């Protein structure tokens, strides 16, 4: 999958309940942001090992406050506290958040 594919998906008008990207090196904040902003009913999101392309910018784009319950960000080395805090504040129904092996996320984000 690439940024181009994600951008095309964002324009198709489809609304997904579950979306998963694992171990993709051809995906960056640009493609993820375009796609995630077009998904208002997302319930489960798995973005694992999207390195080096995903940063906090992608997390700022996730706004599914009425629906998002599960987020898996396993092994993303370029996300940090500000992105995680924004994600949780904008999506208060999140009940399951996996931040394993995200080395730039500190206890400050977890407490917030």
C-alpha cells in the first residue's frame, strides 16, 4: 500500500469500521492523514510498524469521537506524547490503546 492508494481511498466515499496497516514502508503522514480524515465511523485502527513514515501528524488527523474504540500503534518509532494525547482527547471512547515499543511515548502521555 502507498500514499497514493490511501489518498484514492479517501476520495471514494467509503466509510470503514476497521482499518489495518502493518509493516508498510511506503506510507507516510500525507497518505494516512488524507485517509484518516475521511473516516468518521472508524471503530478499530491498527497502524503497526509504519516506519519511518508515520509521526504525530497522523494521530492529529484521527477524529472519530463517536466511534473509535480500539487503536493499536505497536512499534511506531516516530510518534510521541503530543500525538498520543491529541488522539485520546479527540477520541474519548478509546478503551483499548496499544503503545508497545513506541520509544518516544513517555509516561506523561499515558497519564494524560
